[in-house]
């Protein structure tokens, strides 16, 4: 039987999502008492550069006691013409139970999951999805406010090409947040509105009402210059600096999945802002990934 995979957040019910948040919180408070993935072999198959996500998964895998193999793309036989299905079969025959993968092609982890008998975790596919990033963002918001329901969350910038935004929209809506997407029409098309998601061009108008402001990097590697605004225009309308921080309500927090570009989507003022939660996001990432590995391999503990 094929194992359960996490390819995007719509693979989880809201109940399961909340379960993972609770479990990650418990892991943060106290390391798991036993090696939850003892004897389970996990392969990290990353075809795109990654600092945070790769390291975070590797640490999480070790903390739950898995046997970890890193397979850099240059060393896999996919480059020699082996099909993905045959690579999946080969890894499964060696006893690999979990593949964590990142790939520039949207949908790659879905193709892999179709031919792999174990569990696939999507660590980012093209501009499509990045479910563990969205879970760690949800955990950061939930830790801050004690709930997600009813919170007002703005996602600012290159929403169109952002897998982080796409997965966050699913998770935030599922747990009852109000989501506002903010940016120019080329990066935030009107068609993204609907189902509890609002689109606006005017960041300054909405800032005072927001509980959470999530800034996004412009995904130059996934787009053509035709849709990119001039950096001057972008900064004027969407870059967050001292003035925009001053417009936020006192309890609001600012998030960024990283890597952030100083001077583009934010200024250095954000890095010193009391509500800047970037470091918490990164540290929550390890606990979320431990909780996801445990949930997929061992199932739910009630
Ligand atoms: C993001 C990614 O790679 O999708 N980074 C991350 O995983 N923390 C966001 C980005 O590259 O802008």
C-alpha cells in the first residue's frame, strides 16, 4: 500500500493540521522521549538551492532518529535517463520509506508520489506548493495569538509566483483566517480573489487593520521581466520600512519565509522591529518537520 504523503496543505484536514501544530508545540517544549522514526530511512532529494528548508529537514530527521541520506541531484541517475518511476522503485527496493523533495517543476512531487510506495514530502515545487513552510508559518501565528480563526493576514508582494503564499492561503483559509493579498496586478491578479480571499493594491489602506503581515520575495527565477514592476515603484508602494511599521497595530507581527532581500521588500527597520518573527519561523520549522514526519510514518497519536 502506498504511504500517505504531504504534497500540499489540502492533503490535511483542518483537524489534522491542528494536530500537527499541537504536536510541534509539544516537541518544542520537550524533545520526543523515544526515537519516533528509529530504523526509518529518509532520502532528501533536492533539485533546487536551499539553505533553510534543507537544513531544517535534515535536523528534524535526525531528531526523530531516522537514518538520513542526502542525494544531491548531480549524483542521482535521473540525469542518466532513468525515469522518475524507476528511481522511485529503486529507492523503495532499498528500504527507503520517506522521500523529501524540492524541484523547480510544479507537480514533480505528485509524479514521484504516484510511483513511490513510501511517503513523499514536498519541500517546494516550482511556484506551486510548500506545505511545511505554510505549517511553520501557521505555528508562528498560532503561538503568537493562540488562534488562527478570525485573524487578518496580509500576504504582500509576488503572490503569483510564490509557493509559500499558495500553501499559506489554503492553510489560513482552512483554519478560518481572513486573507488579503496585496501587490500590483501583474504579481497579484484579481483572479486570486474569492473564497474568503481579498485582493487589494493599496498596502497603506489595509496595514492598520492587520494582525499578521507576511512579506514575500520577488521570485525572479520564476518569472519574466515583463511582469516585474520597477524596483522604485515596488519600493514606493509595497516595501515595508519604518513608516509602514508605524502604521501597524501594536500587537501585529511581520513574517517572511526567507531569503529576504534588504532594500526590496523590506528595509533594515523591519529586522529590528519588535513584531518581526523571522527567527521564530525558522526555529518552528524544525519542530513542524519532526511532527510531519511522525504523523506520516506513525499516524496520529490520540
Ligand atoms: C522559500 C522557497 O524556497 O519557496 N524559501 C523557503 O523555503 N523558506 C521562499 C523563497 O524562495 O522566496
